C-alpha cells in the first residue's frame, strides 16, 4: 500500500502512519507518549506510539531533487495517512 504525504494547515504537528518512511536508526520509543494522542476531525482520540525523523525526497524541477528532513514526527498507525503540518514548517 502506498500512502502519499499531505500538507495540512489544520494539524498542529507532523503525523505519519507509514512506518516505512521513518529513519529507523532514529526511532524513539518515548514513555511520555503513553499519554500523547491526537484528536481527529471526527473528535476520535488516536494514540501516538513513537516519534522519529522522516526524510522526504521531492522534485523541485524537471531535473532537480530536494531532500527535506522533518523531525519529531509522531507515528500514528491508525491515522491511515501521512500529514505534514504547514504551521510547523
């Protein structure tokens, strides 16, 4: 399954569902995340299980790639999508 990355102006932090996008060597299981969760648009409480860094490669022209590194991404498997918070950039 391929999940794209969406830019979202309503989210307050970066949240990714796809574990494969995380930098494995930088994954932090954080005991503080036991109480960390987000509320979805439907007001459902969804827990974060870890946080890490994600490197995104994107085209910025026909022949150029750009590497963007985002830190402190919440891993929320039940989200079903990957959201980049525009306000946090």
